[in-house]
C-alpha cells in the first residue's frame, strides 16, 4: 500500500483508474495501483443501478410500514407431522426421472407412475423446474412428459421442499429467469408438487403471499432483486439471506385482500389455459393466457400506486355481482392488454443492467402503463357502480 501511494502521481496509467507499478520483491508479482475514487464509485449502488437512487427515497417515504421480507418468514413450520424450513430450495445435484417408457396416469389431482417391468404403480410428484414458472403461474406442460414427474420419496422429492397451496415460489438463479414468482393456488390440479434447486419456496406469516408476489414484481421490488443478485459469467442468483433482506411494503390487510382476490381471478384464467393446453385447444389456451397476463399487469400497476400513496385504493380486476356484459368487457380488455404485453421487450433499458436481465420487467412499458391506467379507471368505476355509488 505504501508503494502504491508513493507511485500514485508518477505511475503510468494502463486503464481507467489503474496504474502499473514496479514488481514487489516481497510478493514476487506485479503490483497495480487502483484509484480509490473508482473503487468508491463502483461501491455506490447508483453506479450499477442509477434507477435505484430514484426509487429508494420512494420506498423510504412509503405511507405504510416497510419491513424486511425475513420478518414474515418463520424459521420452521409444522407440515404433515414434520418440521419444514420457512425458506428452502429443491434437492441439489442430479435429477432422477422415471425410466423411459413409464406410464403416467393423472386423475383427480393424483399421479400414478408405472415403470416398465413393474407390477405396481407408485405415486408421482410434479417436479417444477425454472421453465415451469411462468409470469402468470405454474405451467407443467413447459416440461416434456418424460421429465414432468418424479417418484414419491425419490432422490429429488425431499419432504422439506414439498410445495403446498399458498406457498410463494421464486426463481433464484439464471439470466432472464431470476425473479419470476407465483403463489401455488388452492385449485392447482396436482396434489404432490416439489421443486428443483433453482426455485426457492417461501412460507409467509403475517403478510399475504399474493400481495408479496405482486410487490416483488413492481419497480420497487424488482430493482431490489437485481440489486441484491450476485454472480459472474452470465449467471446470477439470489440466496436466502438476500431474499430475506428485500424490503416489502406492509399494506393494511384490507388492501392486501384486494390483491389476493385479484390473484385468484388471475389463477382462474391461468388454470383455464392449462386445461385448454391439455386438450390441445390452442386458441382458448392463448386467450386465457393473455387475459391472465393482462390481469397481472393491472395488479402490478395498482401495487406501485398503493406503495406511493395512501389515497389510492386498489381493487380486484373483476367486480363481483355485476352484469355479465361488464365482466365480458373487462375480460376482452385484459385479453387485448395481455397480447400487447407479450410483444414488449422486458430487457433492462439501463446500460449497467443489460447484462443482468431478470425474468420480470424492471419497469412498466410506457404504452402498456397508459393502457393500464385507463383500464384501472374503468374498473374502479365499475366497482363504484356495483356498490351503488354511481348510476
């Protein structure tokens, strides 16, 4: 260090803020001097993500409590007579699938696997990989049928990583994938579900998982994820402690209920899309998938408004008890919005983040946001109509 300071003024610069010094006889290797101003600049979060410099004050000025996500994650919970960790991922290492030629039967949520030469079928477990976590929910059909299930109790079916309804799932690694998240719905058509090592399962207490899932996809959530994620050589990941450190807005439960209701509506269309895909009904699958995408975008936009203003009251997308024509109108608009969203490039526009794209957008596309704002005004008016406040 003394040599570095002694040569600071005279050492020839060989790069931005880096100068080569004479060989160190003690270390027997070349010594370089790095300008501490450059080190300091790169240690500033604004160097890597200038947008977070703008967003952090918004989070600090939020009208509601802001708490680390870890405050809502228990150390362990009791499940099926066993203690399960509040946060975990799937089995690490190899993946063991049923042998080729295994017959699969899926009925009433249960899966039976009959391997070749076997006399008795065994219970099957839906095995979720990164490709199965889409933005609107879990899609088992993204995996080829031979690798869609694992045998119950097999190497990859750890009891600690079994997934139950209400669990939050988030992709924990991979450029272009990290950050995609969803909540397993009650009506999901498979009873036994497990995950790979690239998916983190989170159990939440004291905050609704549906709200948490939506918040993580807002600009305030997504920019924290990309800021905390680490990695090199095209791989990025986020570990348990980093996930626990994400600061989440704790909305009043009444407002969280609106998002939970909205997510249930999203799930209705997503599950319809899965049923259509299972019967090769491509047009119905596409329509329902895009309606679900539109609902998701409306919920995220409302979450961003709610986190900024106590005067904004979020609403579920479909008011209950209104005329069928109103429901059909909102559905058509969500379909149109979802089709628009699927054409948007979600890669970061910020130069410093272009090598670290997430599986979720960091910002709302301006054209999409304009359409969403218009639809939200309609939706709020329909809710007021339902409540008798307008005619």
